């Protein structure tokens, strides 16, 4: 473990405070994140939430933790309305497009994976599906019924929120009080199978036309949406685990119900740290599939959309998202993205200089405090994964690199190595950025052309044609390319354009 791991603080949505992070089992972290409902293509808002947790996953691993990261696929049980009404989202899509529900699931799971790979997000350690855990969900319902916090009506099973709230408290995550919820509800209990409108489905009896159905002790039916996450998190991470994440909009009712279900079974709070990522907006409004106010990642990357002035590289889009803290709302706009793009390439230009920086001899003193700078990178991430502050520090690192390259700052070999290694670790391992492909290709082309010129100059010199060899060197110099003759041959470096 890195010593910096001792100083990680994260904001716990349950206590509404920043707390020191200590895992249940030393050296190991169990993290569960609610995954997508695969009835449609993921939009950039969904991606922001998953990328926020990719950063958490990567940084925990960077600190030296062994992380078991479970992110589910919701492939059944999520109804159109987040309460318990409407059609199953996947079944509806299947009906509208004359597909098998599992065809819908397959298509959009593949799309999700492709998009995540384009963003260079790491796959989770386990990616379980709701339909693969029906047996576990039924077992949990039996346990909840046994403890008296659920009841059966017409083959469906509902969680009895009022009964639960008599013994334990319902609403602690969202800060809602059950009495207020009851007072504010207009739904008439008499028209429903539920004793109380706040109760939620654990199992729903399927109507005859409902195609996604499984046998159970109560009816042929399907599990309620909240249940899958309790079943899968408990199965893979235990009755209590370290971190549970999701988008802010899942806090209520989804996560509140997860807490109630787990506490009804095990009497202990299931999650030690709840983390919620804030929303991505477009023109000031939440990005959502249902309202049409969204951009799909594919349309952003290809430029085929009416919101951006050109195609955007996935890494640039990810960099843009990380320039905001995960708990802040972020608005997606053309101008903000263009500014991020410039900044990203500025960082990448500095990275390209890293392998050719001159160092003063070992042991001589440096003109910049690289150790203090490195510490501020860790301080940023240890302060609730503050990526915008980290990125500001990386720009500072790029400034160091540029001034070392143009000779205006001296650093010794140890500090230079630390500077380059820290820049690479945070840019590529922690933020998971990738240098853009075109840049790489440009660099490869430049290298081939330079190898040719260096060879031509060498043979001119061998033929004592100094006029040609000097002309090559001088013309390159004018173009901002410096040749350096050393004992291992000739190398070249690019002059910093800002100098
Ligand atoms: P869903 O597929 O609707 O279950 O959502 C998958 C994840 O995306 C959940 O964690 C949501 O909270 C999150 N999400 C949905 N819309 C947005 C948005 N506009 N910005 C950020 N996250 C979102
Ligand atoms: Zn969930």
C-alpha cells in the first residue's frame, strides 16, 4: 500500500460528511455501482456517472488496494415508472421492435461495453445480471417475509415500509421522513394492491402478456427493481461492504429501498460509504433518454450531431468531465468542450517532451520542489477524488516540463524522474487518459521523416558535403527542430512553441 492511502477522505452521502476512508478488511475494498438498464444506448450522462466511478476504482488501485468492483446490468424488473407502475423497460422495447427481450439486452450491453472501452474505462471485476440472480432474489424475499417486513397480495410481494419504520428508520439516506411522504402523497391506497403508497414491490405477479416471467412461491412473475442490487451486492461483497455508488437520481427511491431490504434481512447497515455522482446537463437540463435532451457517445465521437461544432475524441470528452468534481453538476456545451480540448493537447504536448528533457547531475539541487508538487497531486485525489484540482496540478507539471525543455529551469536527475513518473501515473493510470491516436500517428510520421533527414545529413558529411549537412541542420532549426549529435548518433527535439 502507498502511504498516501492513509489520507484518503471521501464524502459519504449517508452522513453528509467527508470521512477518512478505511476499508472493512485491510488492503481490500468492496465496491458496488448500479449499472445501466440495457433497453437503450447509454447517453453521455450515464457515461459521466460510470466514468466517475472508473476514477474511484483506478485511484483505489493506484493506492495499492485490491478492489472487487461489482457493477450490475439491469436486464429485468426496471419498470417505466421508477415506482412500481408501467411496463418493464426491456419488455416494452422488445414489444415495439419485435425482438426477444434478451436480444434487446444483448444489443445494448454490447453498445455499453463498446462505449466504455472507447472511454478507456476499466471493466468491473464482476458484472452480474438481474436475470442471472432470480434465485438469490427469491431467497431474500423469503427472508424479508420471515422477518415480518413484507406482505403478499394477489401473488405479488410488497415491502411494508410503515412496519419497517416502526423498528428501524426508512429515509435516512435521502433525509426524507416517512410521515411527510405519507402526508404528501395523493395516491389512494384503496386503488392499489399496496397497504401504503410508499411500499414497494419485491415481487410482481406477471400479467398474462408480460413475457419476462419466472416461477416463484407466490406467482409466475418478476423481481422488483431495487431487489437485484441487494441480491448481487450481498452475494459478491457480503452483508456489509465498503462503497456503494450510483448517480444522484438513484438516491431515492432506489438506494433508500436497498438499505431497507438489507436491514430487514441482516439488521445491519449494508454500506459504509455511499457515493453519488452528480448529473450531466445539456443546455442546463438533465440529460435523459426520455426527454430527448441528450447526446449519444457515438454521435459525439463522429461529429454527427447538431450540438457540437466538430467531432470530439472520447479522451477529450472524458478529460472535460474530469475537469469538474464528480459531485458538481456539469453542463455540456460546445465552448466548454473546445476549451478542454485545447487544455488536453497542451498537456499531451508536454508529455511528448518528457523523454528528452535535460537534467542537471544527480545530487545537484533543483529549482523546483517536485516532491511538494507530487504531494499536492495526492492531496487533490485524497480530498474526495478532486479531479479538477488534480488536473490544475498536472498543468503546473506541464509548465515545469516546458521550462525544463527550454532550459530556463534546472532539475536534477532524481527530480526529473519523479516529475515524469508522477505525470504519467496520474494522466494515464489514475485519470485513464490515452494520448490521441492522430497525435501518435503524427509523431510516427515525423519520426520517420526525421530519420531520413538525419541519414541524408550523415552521408553528406561522410562525402565532405558540409554545405548540404549544415543546410539540413539550419533549415530544421528554423522550423523549430533541434538536432543533437551525441556518441550514440544524432537525435532531435522540438522547440517549445511557447518559448
Ligand atoms: P439507468 O440506465 O437509467 O439505470 O442509469 C444508469 C446510471 O446513469 C445511473 O447511475 C444514473 O443515475 C446515471 N444517470 C442517468 N442520467 C444521468 C445524467 N444526466 N448525468 C449523470 N448520470 C446519469
Ligand atoms: Zn442499483
